[in-house]
C-alpha cells in the first residue's frame, strides 16, 4: 500500500532511537553506579520506558549498551564509504579513522569515554565482554559492505565477496579494536598522539603492504 515503506522506515527509526537512548542511559548508570549495582529495571526507569519495553529490545542489562558499540562501527563504515573515491583502501580506512574516532566535540569525547569505561568493566564481566565481542564481529560485516562499494565484488551484483575482501575487513576491524582497547587501558585523553584515533592509525600503518583489495 502507498506510503507503507515510509511508515516502516519511520517506525524503524523510532525503534533505533529508543534503543540508542536506552543504551546511553545504561552506559551512564553503569559508569555512575557500577555494573553490578545497576538493574535492568533501573535502566528502564531512568530511560523513561516500562521494564517490558526494555526487555522487548534487550535480553539482559549488559546487552543494553550494544547500540553504542554498533553506532561507532556504523560511523566508521560510513566514513569509509564517503571517503574520496581517489583514495586507496588503506587511505580510505585511515581517513575514516581520523573522522570517526577523533575527539572533535564534547559529544564525541563523551561517547569515547563511555566506551573506555565499558571496556574496563568488560575485563571483569564475561557478559559485557561477550557484548563487545559480538559488536566487533558484526562490525566486520558492516565494514565489508562499505569496502564492497569501493572496490566491487558483492552488493547487488550477486557475486559473493572475495576471500581477500573478507580478510581485509577482518584485519581492519581487528586493528581498530586493538587500538581502541589499548587506549581504554590507559588514562590518555581521547585526543592526541595516545588517543584511540592515533593508536588505531598506527595499528593500520603497521600492516605495511597488506593486500587490502582483490588483485
């Protein structure tokens, strides 16, 4: 029926906005009150939703922060997709890192600091570590789609992504993860030479002549 796709899109956007609002609320409570002391009901109350609404979106309190991790991966993939066409794949990846992990405003700094706090908590919480691991794995598929658009080999062509492109997405995501996790163990500010963007860029640069695109 006319307009149904638009309605579905708006509905999905509302759901995504609700999920992200709950995620931010959960992160703030975890940081402020502690992971163990925070219940799912506390998150729901602070987010202004009923507990049943919370459980409609998330199975556990730890899963509530998953949208924050996913948002970061999506931002990076979009930056790769939007990078100038003249850039090579490694150049586009570094370009994207500089734009998605840079502490260029208060909102970005806050998000990065939340991620740092959550990763520190994950070191002592298998449940939260699992959420982070799942998000990292999912980010490979998100980046793979962006790389396909840059170099071909998938998407709407019906041709499955090449092994080389899958490997490139996996290696790039691992480099970013190591950079972010290394920063999270330190007290370095979100910007500067020891910030997540700089460390992630160093990880990518250390890969040297890695074959980023299919030959």
